[in-house]
């Protein structure tokens, strides 16, 4: 890799060890695979973002005057499908997880490197299928493709979209499988479970969900495809089928899926908060076990998406109660992160700005989830913009900010370069402002009664002001997302070379070069210290303030 | 995998095989006997016994050197029962259907 | 630049040719492969689980219609298929034992017989599907299930629409199972080729073990499918 700044002969690392397209496309190095994922998911992020832009443009005016109703249905469907299945679910695990899991546990690669490569190819195949589907008409059912509309009445390309998601789901399952086996079997000597970074605990819990949940939506897709293509109607009301059965099976995966999307970001959060408070995470074991608790409890609550769909009200009571229970481990994490900040030595580098954003926005998103878990409230705000705002606070305010924070934190390790800190802080601020301007008005809109998935709200023109604010916010948010793209690329050529450990952070990944050699460590590490040993790291230079420069 | 083939496991394998065939025969025959509500219970009970024999002895879970194997099996069963059971709470309490 | 084949090894011993470089020793690689297959089987449990869930719901709702439909599929063929798969599970454990004890001929023959039994299973399934096709029990435009009595309720006839639901589930569940059998046959073809070339030793025969685990799992699924689909309410 060329450098614009002259320096002594560059060490061999995973980036420059071999050149050529095939050395990347046939790599089994988990770090290169992580970068392959990085390029792919960034591509799909912009596709999904493009659809979001069109949605927000349509909603600038009460009348449905930008696109037709059918087109609008396709826009929000494709936005959801692309963002969820091709951006959010892979994002942190496939990029940061793939890159860091072996390094954090002190080993050379994941347990199954070739399966790791296969995961990426499956993701690409699924992505290409989805692209083809979108370019030849797309799907208009909402990302939730409920029966019987999706099975019996729509003539959009459900089977193709379903198969694309099936293939991408298989990719997700294999990634989870790789992580579970790696974490169990390949930890370095001395790396006990209690010494693992919380990032690893979070990815372990995420993998459990990926493994046990994804197959259920996979078989549901098979059933939908069988119904459409082979007339084997399992959800067909004409045969006595129950459309609610589809919803049960769909949400059995799709609710735990939201925990697939947030748990890795919580893992990132723990790493960043510890480093930039120069403190061990408060209540390490509570945070670790809360990840497992979220993974298990997350499977108990799915029918809270179906409260008004016609399910038994007694079952709804049970699911409502369980939904309150699932909030507890998440709350435990928020309390522990906050307690970590207390009496910490806080540094406001860009990763920490994203972490602060996460802390507040995830809390708001999570609390509004509790509002929705209450049956009485849910009856009024379900299928309104309140729900849309709720999940975007968690998915975007939480997961995406966690992803960006993590990308900034580990960028020096991944690329061997420092990103420009000034621009990064500015971008974080723009993202935060843009995000809140986009989505806070949507809470109000939903509470006031604006339904979701409507392209025309001319029956209630008083919604326009808030919609205009939301669209303005979306524009700002878009700028905020573009900036890191630009300066990360810039830094690969012009950024200052990074040392092994520019943040003076704890963790095995910081004990090797930036960028790391192909096999991660020159010698297998032997761990004799606890996680987050910041007191030891800072002891030699208590007077100094550890910064990246 | 650990060498537990010191004393020949062949007798055990053939024994389990005979047991499985026997259970299949019993299931088949019992289905033609009027047992009311217990037909389903008998059929599923025998199926579970057969599945357990295959898992414990053919798949070597009984002698598994790793506790983790047993944990994975239990976890899979737990989540399957969760899917079946919690979904049934809806269908079993829909008093209007 | 460190030599990639040396990194990670704490001791200077010649390592097994099958040892992959990112593992420290063969036992670790074996344990990883075994855990990987067990975790994969857990995902398969959930995959079939969705169908069992659908089946459970509808059987409870439409018991009589399901019983009538179940009676129209051949329980003797189903029982035979169950016995075929049980025998194939035996040949699989014998194959693993043969690999453990360096009995190459036995290994090859056991793998081969397993595959033949698998093909027999698929053959019987094909016969069953053909029967259903001829009786117009395949869901779709030409489905017909008129005037079939509900077992134990003379004079009451099964609802053809609910019967069609049974057959939808029957074809998806047994079809998916058959697909897994076919994949299993593919895996065993590869195992047979490797065994023929003498690649398996008592020290390393992991593919036989984990291929065997997969085959047993497919057997277990059928162990449940048989009574659930074929034996709902058979008493006269």
C-alpha cells in the first residue's frame, strides 16, 4: 500500500501481504473478509438510504404527488428489507466482529475461515438477487410481507425477494456458527470467560440469536414460496389457514433479529466507554450476563408485534408482561455504562461522542418500546409513526451510532491510519442533530395519529410541519453519514500512520501492529490480566492524558 | 473423538438398532388400537424414545467428552419447545374460535 | 517474515497433514468441527421446528379432517421407510467405528450401504408421491377429496379444504426432509470417495463423524414425521 508520507520500509501486514483481486476474492483471512463486508454493506446502506430519501421527499407535502401509491409501497418495503437484512444485521458482526473476534481472544483466525468466506459470498449472492428483484419491479408488501397479501394477492416478486433474504440469512447463520465455535474453542491460554472483552460476550449472544432464530424465518420464507409457486397453501384462509400463524413464525425470528442488530452495538459501547473513561466497565459480570439474558428473553416476546392483529387477548397479556421483562437486562447495561462514566477520566474523542449519542438515544428508543409493550397504549399508536420513531431511535440512534463509533475507534487498527479528529467530531455532531431532527417529530406525529406506510396524509394537513422538519433532519443526517465516508477514504492515503495502540486501550487487538500481520500476533499471547486493566495501562504515566496524537 | 471403542461398542450398536426397530413396530401396531386421546401420546412418546436412543448412543451424546455438546442439544430443544409452546398460548386461549 | 506453517506451534513436532494452520493441535480442530456440526444441527431443529409448529396448530384445529387425510397415505410404506432409515443409522455408526479401527473395506461398504438405503428411502417416497398424484391429493387446481369419512365418525365427511391443508403440510415437510436426504447422499458420496482413496485414519476421520451426525439428524426428523403424518387416527 502506497503512503503519501514517507516512512521507513513498511512492515508486512494483512493489507500488503498479497496484491491482486484474487488475493482478496479467495482470501480466508478474517480481516480481509471483514473489509469485503465493509464495502458491501456500505453499498447497501446507500441503496437503503436512497429509498429513505425518496420516502421523506414524498412526505414533504400532504398530497401523494411525488410517486404513485404502489411505488410508495415498494419504496418503504425495499428500504426496510435492504436496511435490515443487508445492512443492519451483518453490519457490526460481519465487519467489526469478523475483524476483531479472533484478535480479541488471541488467536490467528476464526474456527472455519473458508466458511467465513462462504458467508460473504452468500451475502453477495443474496444481495445480487435482491438488487435484481428491485430493478425488475420490487416488492410492495412492507418488509414484513404478511400473508395473505404476500401469499395470495400481490403480484410483485415475493419469491425472489424471499429467496434473497433466505440466502442472506444462511450467511448470517454461518457467521454466528463461526463465532460460537471460535469463542468456545480458540481462546488464547489464560483468556478465561471472565477476562473476555464485553464485545466478545455481546457477539456470542448475538450469534446464539442468529443461530436459533434465522432458521425459523428461513422456513417461513420456504412456506410462502411454496404457497405462491406450488399452491401448497399453509397460510391460505381458503384452506382454513390462519394468517396469524405467518405472523407468529415471522416475528419469532424478527423480534430476536432486533437484538441481533443492537447487541453488537452494545458490545462496541462497552469498549468505547471503558477506554474513554479510562475505567473498567462497572459491573462487568452484570453486563456480560445481561447480553445472554437479552438473547434468551428476546425469544419470549415476539407477539407484541401482533397485539391488534387478532390474537388471543390472554396470550397478549402474557407477551406484554414478558416484553417488560426483556427491558431489564438492557436497562442494566445503561445503568452500568453510566456508572462507568462516574469518576472516570472522560475524553471526548469521536468514538466517545458516538457512545454518548448511543447512551441517550438508545434509552429513549428503549423506553418508548415499553410504552408500546403496554396493551392500552399500543392499541392507539400501533402502525403509526410512533412505532417508526421508536425503532429508528434504536436502529439508527443506537445500532448505527454504535457502528460508526466502532468504526472510528478501530479505524487505526484496521487501516493503520488516523482519521482527522476534527472532522470526525463535527460529523458526529451533525449525525446527532440530523438524527433527532428527523425522528423526534415522528414520535409526535404518531401520537397525533399519523399512520405509517401512508404516502398521502391530505386528510390531516396539520401533519405537514412536522413532516417537513423530519425531512430537513434527514438531509442533515445524510450529510453526517457522507462525511466519514470521505475522510476515512482520505485517511487511507493521507492520514497520519497509527501506532500499535493510539488510544492506549485495553484489549489484545491493541497489542499487535496497526494494521496487524496476517496471523495477528507474532507469538501466541498468554493472558494473565483482567479485562479493562486501565489502572495498569495508565499507571506509568498518570500525569499524561492518553490521546491518539 | 475420544477412543471409547476399547470394549467393543458393536453389541451396543446392534442392541440399539433392534430396540429402534422394535419401537417402530410397536408404534405402527399401537396406532391401530383404539386408545382415544392416548394414541397421540403413545406415538409421540415412542418417537421421543427412539430419537433419544439415536441421539444418546448413535450420535454419542451419552459418552460425549464435552459438556458443551449436551448443552447445545438441550438449548435446541428448549427453543423448539418455546416456539411450539408460546405459539400455542395464542391458539389455546382464543375463546371465540 | 514469519513462516506461516510454523507460527502458533509451541513445539517442534511434525504435525498431522490434515491439521489446519490456525489450530494449535488436532484435538482442537476435531472439537471445533464437532461443535460446529452440533450447532448447525441446532439450527436445523429450528428450521424444521417452524413446520412442526404449523402442523401442530392445524392438527389441533382440524383433527378429524387431518385424520381422514392421514388415513389415505400408506402407513406400511411409511413404516418401511422408518425401518430403512433406522438401518441406515446403524450402518453409519458402523462406518464411524470402521474408521476408528482402520477397517477400510468395512468403512467403504458401510458408507455404500448407507447410501443405498438412502436411495431406497427416496424410491419409496417417490412411489408415495406418485400415488398421491394419481389420487388427486396434490394441492392445487386438481385437488379432490370428496366423500371421505372422518375416522370414528361414520356419516361425517372430511372438509376437503382442510384436507388440502394437511397435504400442503405433508408435501412441504416430507419434501424438505427428502431434500435433506439428497444433500446427505451428496455428502456421503464425497465421504465414499475420500474413503476409497484411503484418506481416513484412526487419527483423523472427522468428516465421517460429522457426516454421520448429519445423517442421524435426518433420521430423527423422520422418526417424528412418521407418527405425526401417517398415524393420526388409524384405529378401525
